[in-house]
C-alpha cells in the first residue's frame, strides 16, 4: 500500500513494551532496515536460550534488507516451529537478505 497505511496500522496495534524497573532506552539486540521488510517477532527460542527473529516482506514484491546485530553473530535459518535448523551463515554485525513477495523467514541468532 503506497500510503503506508498497513505500517501505521501495525504500529497502532503494537504498544511499546515496558519493563518494570528499567529507565531510559533499552538497546535492541537486532534491527532490520529495509523498505517492505518488517521484524515481526523477536523472542527466546522454545527449546534453547537462543533468540529467534522472524522477518516478513510486506509489500508483495522482492525486497532487500539489512539485519544489524548489536554484536557480531550468525543467522541460522530455521522453520517456523524452530524444529529444523539450516546451515549457519557467516559471523558478522550486518547481514544482507532478499525476500520474495510476502515471504516469511525465521532465524536463530547465533
């Protein structure tokens, strides 16, 4: 949607997360930069202490993005249920990805 309506609606429906006892800004362990690519999930893995992130292409076209990690690490592709892991990528602070229209990808941060 050219006017950004979907993005604004998403922001309205996602209140900021606050943690009791915390003051000031909290550094995110991962950020995603790219038009049409959203970080939809950042959570602890179901079966380990790894962080899991899910990125979604939202514009219905091929889109590119950069995943920036707070500290260098690798992205390990996994399925949506986090049961099967793929081959880990290179260790780096930035990872470039390309997504097909409406593609959803899940990664464990290693």
